[in-house]
C-alpha cells in the first residue's frame, strides 16, 4: 500500500496499511505490536493507532491481552476451514451452472489467458502479489460467467483469514505449481464439459486445510490455532 505524507495519515490509511501487513505476513501471527512503535512509524497520535487497532480487533486480526500487550492474532484454522467451506459451496454451484451454459467460449478464453499469466510465477516473471491477483481473477471469472461476479465480495472481510493461511503456504514455492495444476484441471473439466471432473478438481483445490493443515501446523505450531 502506498501511504501519503506521514504527517497527514488518517485512521483509515493506518488501518489499511496494518491490515495489508497482517494479511501478507509482514507482521507474522503472534508478533507483539507496540503502540509507541506504530506512533513513531506512522508519525501519528496514539488516538489514531488505537482506533486502527480497534478495527483490526473487530476482524479478529489483533488480540489484546490485558497487562500483557497487543499481538497479531494466530491463524485460526477452524475459521479458515469454515470460510473455505462456504466458498466451495458457492463455486461448486457456479461450476454446475457453467456446465449447462450453451456457450463457454469466452470463459474458456479468459481462463486460458489467466493460466498463461499464472505460470509466469515459476520463472519469476511476476510477483507473489501478481500471482494472488491472477488467482483471484481465475475464480472470479467462474462467477462472472453466471452473472454472480460480486458474490466473493460478500466474504471479503472474512476472507483475510484465508489469505493469511494462503500466504503462509505459499512460502513453500512448490505450492505455486500445485495451485496452477489444480486450476488447469478445473479449466480442462470446463473445456470438456465434465461435471464430475470439475467437481473433484475444485474440491481438491479449495480443500487445502484438510490437505496441508497438519504439515504446516506441526512444523510451525506457534503461528496457528488448531481445531
């Protein structure tokens, strides 16, 4: 996020910057947040910092422990699992409707172009942020095809918890190839109009908690709340 002159930062600007840093793991789960340090970093009053922290606390991104301090919340895997459950239900319905569309030519073209861009992460031609944006666009294309492009926006505030999990798993670079492979499988199923293959590929792709939770939470238990 690009911040304006630090002498004129608003609560919203500080909040958005902290939100982005928590989402992208600049501030790792469990790290202590100092109000004094934030006042110095942003050049603003304690009042602005506290208001921003209050907003982050409302989203369960910040946890305040009396007499102990303020910390970035751990990644709650049950919460992540529940959000992905809702998202999969939405996208499975979208996929079902897509299979019944009389013409999927435009969608297939969009997904094909999207996959070409995704693959550039392997050769480091795009950034992680670019990859995440392209990943989101892939799924939004599915909803666009059935006239439900804004449905994912309903999950926007909650979805930050999934993004934290996703950014954590993307620290393992082999995950890029696995995600691209999943997207390719979804694309091929749509192209071949194979509902069962599409359903299985989408489930495999979105059920990352079941597939990877134990691997990451066992290796780094200090960052997670396990179900």
